[in-house]
C-alpha cells in the first residue's frame, strides 16, 4: 500500500545549515499494516511523514501509494489517497464551522463541487452513526461549533474525518502528544478501532515507547535520517522499554542513558 525507494531529503543544501533529514529511506507497508515510528528529536520521523504527504518535494527516490506514483504530485493532489491527523488538535478541523459541516467537508473530499446546498438526510444519519461510535456524546451536538469542543474531542473528530472516506493511507503525526494521559489513551483506543474496523494501512509517529510497543503490528526506529530497527511479529509482541532502549543503543552507537532520555 505504501512503497518508498531510496528517499532522500536535505534542507538548506550547500549552506552552513545543511541538514540531511532523510538518508536513502526504503520502506514497504502492506495493506492493513499499522506501523509505529519512534526515534529521538531530529531523527527524521516528521520529515518522513511530510515527504509522504507531499508537504515538500523529495530530492531523490520514489514514493507510491496503492501502486500510484505520487512523488511528483503536490500535496493537494495526494489528499484523495491520504488521511492525516496532526499533533495540534486545532489543525484538523475548522473551528467556526459546526461539527456536521466539518464532517461534510471530509466526506465530500475529492468529489466534484456542485451548486447543491446543505447536508442531506442520509449524510446526517451517517455522521450521527459514526459520531456515536466515538462514545463521547457528540452525536447530540452536531450543530455545535467545533471550536467549543475540548482538545481531545476535536482530535477524535479529526480522526473520524481522516478515516470517513477510508483513505489508502492514514498518517498519524504524534496525534496524542498534546493530550493529557487519559484523553490520549481514549484517542489511541479510537485509533486502534478505526484502523481495525476499516482495514486501514497506518503510519503513526510517537515519542512514547509504551504506545509504540502497545499499538500496531510493526515498529520502526529512526536515527539520523535512517531506519535503524524494523521489528514486527512475535518479536514486537515481546518487546519491553528496556529492551527497546538497548537495541536502539546497539543500532545507533550512542550510550543507553542518552537514548533513554531521548525516547522517554
């Protein structure tokens, strides 16, 4: 469902501030894979997601989603293939529009615009049904402005909007980092359900080792623009934080104590 071949990205090339963010990344995700990505600050995690989403062009390599080459496409032309949830709960929704209107925008993404006005009865019932699954009581607040919702509620709505049209690829960019622990756990529970129920292929960046171990069927660890660990199957199921820090130290050549600080 996702294939990257020798993807490279350097910022400020040829200057004193040159930074190699992605150093020949090659990665394949099968349909239905839920992959967590972990690594220290500056490891290249967010750059990887932004390269896939088309936020900026890559310098070399190829990217395909569902067998479609997208490396030459701008961000808006990749949107029909990708659902994305950002770290900031405020980024994924329009605060001054109602919950129903936000969902309508997401549901009609990629469709040709017409002069037809408003939300149909069938659409409204669909939104109510999907909101009820969240277990947050939002199905009874569909006319409320999204800006009145809490951060956790907005992030849950953003997740629903990103998956409403079953994208080929779901990108989760530290989407629980700005939430308190209880709300974070709830959003991750909803994430697991959305990925599983819709059979989605997902890539989730996190700084939380426990979350990286607990969620998904595969774990990637990045350092200095490279993937240094790729763990799946039974090995991932038996992972612990201490073992992960040890493996990171072995792969990166950095002291374990430093890695523990970076990854905690």
